């Protein structure tokens, strides 16, 4: 039997690892809870009705259709026994049976989950944005709030319906706040008869003293100005102290809001606790220089789920880092099989970019710093180029072009007769 | 106050009526349970993963964005009081409050629902295809069945997972059966490792003695041949006598099938019973020559929900009929307001067409009868042309072109970790 490589997670890291083994003499089993690879950086566009789920998601089976040494399996990984080299799985479809899978190499690439800082009761009122399901839930909430406001007779309630609070000033929070502000200022305005959606209020709450904390100070300032241009009410240095059905409390002030979205904090999935290895405070697996676990050279953790120290800081939880780690792990396994020395992992930082809205973005790459239209065009170009398949690229390009000229949003559907 | 026209339903009929009143001096309120107009003839393509929901649905608000005399409202119509000229509504979002709306004209255009012939317990195991929600449910069932089959160890159970039964040999049933057969024969074949999806079995059950009963005999025969080419097992003259978790019983024979889809039978929504007017056996409203109700010249029923006798037969429940009726009603109201005589309604039958698969279709228009590639091309062309907006038309054209060359299906997503 050729060595069995089990990959947990079909995100950027796991998929890169599986693909990197295409010509290796191994059997690969790729396990994921959903049947698709998700282009997570554009998930906020599904949540804000600009794109459809299938524009940014592609079935893992079809991505790996031609790579005959990979099998894809829809299942949840429950436990890892690093000593016995076994993973315990539970099937998702059907009868939820459990099963034990033996491996020669294991690649843990399951990403992170939203964390409500121990206030799990906030989850129901302030959903996070990690999966397609989350994005569709958020989309429904935003669309439903405007629908209800249009016909609401009570003024205070109407103001509450037209108030949107986003908690967390990282890239996702900024993107969500910017996109909701644009919808309110442009897209929905001509569609309403009884309200002016431009009267909506979008509040972005950030506990630290600036948004997009990983950027240089001048770019952070630019991002703040761009948010202000979209009339986003940015509250810095003030965590949300309470979140409930009525809205949020920030710095002692209650803000009544029907829609509260959560983009602050993450934690590793509980499976990391079954490893018996050292974790950081967020539950992420602390890995060695080659992304393997101490004492377990055949067990790798890559992407957001790993804690990879580089000097005084950590490698960020971004798609490029996960991709490079996935490729690296494949090369390590190939090196092992050929009884060669494993390559050294070195992440080359290509920079970072965040988008705030139409012609509003910031980017930083080495000494280059951009803000505004140019940064936004760079953002558009790069995101189109890295979208998984040719087909999706074309469709997304068309939808964006259409949205640019029409200010329309293509996916404004409410299909659940939800009792809210 | 200008006259108030209330339109119940934003399908082909209701939307045509609302649009037909664009230049009339009336206030229009369009009520629908969902926020979008749905291009129902292509719904089976969402159910079989070829198109995304937003490709065939468009928000009513954005369709009517420029028509300032229309207001759109998301609500469920519960009761109609024809004497008091009132409709009782229940809001769908928020607190489900009830409200009474007065009208000067009422247009009932709510379509029909699936009917399980009194066996409502069959609904859970054999879902119908009427809404986006239904389509996504069916899509999940089909994809999940193949996912489960890929990893199933038990041969009998694997055969059950790979058996698909479609009950009902009308256009929807034929389209579903054909599309599932194509997926099995082509799309999924290269994606599986442990099974050959071409071994799947698709059974189409029809109680009458032929599929597509409204077509001439020679075209029906062609359709049957095309289904056989796709290896669809067509069972004619045999109703399903039992449907349960294990499968179906047809003509005394039990067919074990994980996936059973229902495309047989329809009934009008219960609201028709509140009218106090004559209904047919399916609960449809029997209307007069001008589509108004006897004794209620200001109350119209159009589209699938109405029973419109023409000679010995009924006008069919199709989009073209609903569209023409909607336009006609708008003209009647305008005539009334100008104190002119209402125009006569005359439906010009443009023909009918049904698709079975790639290059497989039949069509009939007056003396013209086509089958095969030419009918299929005509079907493609006509469906693209009547898609609601320019944007959707382009997107769908691109997706279909891609699917043609690649045999791919663009929307193969399972995003619910459903316990099935």
C-alpha cells in the first residue's frame, strides 16, 4: 500500500497540500464538512447580495476531478490520535456514523471559527461570517430589515430597523460596513417608496484604537476617512459590552439596532484539544518551523488553525500564507518519501489589501502604499485573478462590471418565509 | 384618492398586470410571499445544479424600481372579502401581524401549489418543485445521494442511493428525470472514485399512458425515445401507490430509492375558498370571459390559479397564458377608469415546448412539430430571450455555454450540514 495522506479541510491550505501531491506516489483523502472550496475573501459579497454562492465556491470533487490519487469525503473530523496515527470521523449525510481512519501523514487545515469571547449567547443575535450558510443568513437579515422598515409605522422601530451595527474593525468588519453603507446610499434608494434608505445608520465598533490594525498608521487613517465618506459611524476604543435582541451597548450607550453582525474574534475548532500538543490562547496549534507538530514529524497544521511564530509576531491568518504552507507540506512529504531533507519554509510577504467600497480600498506591499481608486483597482484585479476557475472569474467579472454601471446587486433574494 | 389596485402574487400574471398599469392613474400594491419574481420554467435547472437561484430570480422591487405608482409588500394573503373589498394580510418578516387592506380592484395571481393527492405525508419524502427553497432542497438531496453512494459499503444501500424516482410525466417531471440522467451519465462520472455514477437508475412514473400528455402523439413518442436514450426507465399507466422513506411502490413492485421527487398534481392555495365563488376540483377560481369573477367585475383571477374554460378545454397553466391575462386585466382596469368598454380576452396559442436534455426536446407550434436538436435550440433561444433582465440573460447564456462544452454544473453546492 502506498502511504496514506489525510488532509482535514478543503480551504486554501488543504487544497494546496492535496494538489501538491498530484504526482506523488501516495493516496490522499481530503475530508471537509462541506462539498466545496470557498473563496473566503469574497464571502462578504455574498452576505451583501453582490454575488451568488456558486460564484465563489467550487465543488472539491470537480476541482480535483482529474487528480486520481485524491478521494474527497464529506465528513466531520472529531478526534485525532497522534500516537496511533488515526482520525475519528463522523459522516455528515445519512446516519452520522463514526469511523476511524488511519493515516501515514496528516495535514490539519481546518481553519478557525468565529468566537464571541465566551458570550455564546450573542451568536444568535450577532451572527458571524465564516460559511456560505452564514453569508446567506446575513444577507437575509439585511434585506429583511429594509423590507420591514419600508412598511413600519412606528418611527423608533423604523430607526432601529435601519440601524446596522458591525462589531470588529478588521478586514471583514470594514468590508461589511462599507458594503451595507453603499447598499443604503445607492442600491436600495430607488426601490423604496415609504423610506429613504440613505437615512440608514451603519455603526462600526472596534475595541482597539484603529480599524485594520495590521496596516501602517497612514493607511489606517485613509481607511477611516473612506469609511466616513460612506457615512459609517466608526466607534474606536470601545468594545461592545452587551449584545441583545434590541441592539448593542457601546461605552455605556445603547444603540438600538435590528441587525448586528459579528466580525471580531476567532478560535480554533475544538479538535485541536484532542492532539495533546501545545495550543495558543485561541486554541491554535503551535507548530515548528516546517509546520509539523513537536514530536510528530508526520503531522502538520497549516493555515489559520496553526500558530506559526516568526520573530516576535505570527504569520497572519490569510489565504496566501495558507497556500504557501499547503505547497510546503506537499514538498515535505515528497522529500520524506524520497528520503531527502525537507525544504525550509519561508513565507514571502506579498503585502495586504482591504476594500471599503467602490473605488475605496487600501493596500500595502513592501514599501508601496496605496489608497483609493488605484488600491481598489489592484484589489479587483488580484481577486479576479486568484478566483478558482476560469468560469467563476468571468462570471464575477461580469457581475462586478454590471454592478459598477448600475449600482445593482445581483443576488437580493429572500426565499425563506422565516419567522425571524 | 386614486383607485387602489391590489395584486396578489408577483409571478408572470401579477407582474404583467402591475406593469400594464404603469401609466394609469392608480395606486398599485403588489403583495408576494417572497421578494422576487421567479422564472419558474427554469427552476428545474436550479434543482439540478446548473443555475444559481439569482440567475432566474429578480427582486420585485428592482423590476418595478422605476414604476413609481407601485409599492411592493412582502406578506401572505390570508382571506379575501369580496363584498367588503378587503384583503387580510399577514406580514412574513418580524412579528407576523395581521392587517386589512382595502382595494378598488383586486387581481388574484398567486399560482398553484404542489398537491400530493391527499397524501400530505408524502411531501416530506417526495418534495415538489415550486419555489427556490424547493429547488435547493432537491439539489441537496441529489448531490447528497451521490456523495453517500461514493462511500457506502453496503451494495443494496448503494443501489438505493443511486436510484432516483420522479413521479409525474409532465414537463417538470420529464425535465427533472432527463437532467438527473445527464448528471449521472456525464457530469459526476469523472468526480467519483468508488462508484460509476453511470450505473445510476432514473425512474419516471406516470399514471396516464404517456408522458407530456398535452402534445401530439408522434411528439410524445419522440420524447419517450429521447428519455430512453438517456436510460430513463419510464413507467407508464402506473401511479405510485406508496411513497415512503425506503422508496416507492409502483404497480405492486417496490423500488428502493433514496431520492423521490414529486412532479404530479397541483392545487390552488386555500385562499380561494374564502372567496365564496365557484371553484373547480383543484380549488381553482372559475372566471368569466374577461377573467373577472361572476358578480364581482372588479375582482380578477389570472394565471394558474384561475379556471378559464375555452370550448371544451381549459387554457393551460403556462407562463404565456398568465402574461397575456395580466396584460388584459390592466387594460380592463384602464378601460373602466376611462368609462370605456373592456377589451375582449383572446389568448393566441403560440405553442408549447419541453426539454429532455442536451439536444433533446420537443416543440409544437400550430402545424409545426419539432423534435431533437432543432427543438432544443429553439427552446434555448426562447428561454434566453424571455429571461427577465439583460444581466440574467447574459449570465445564463454564459453558464449554459460553459456547461455545453464542459458538461460541468456550476452550482453543485451542499452547504447545510443537514442530518438528512
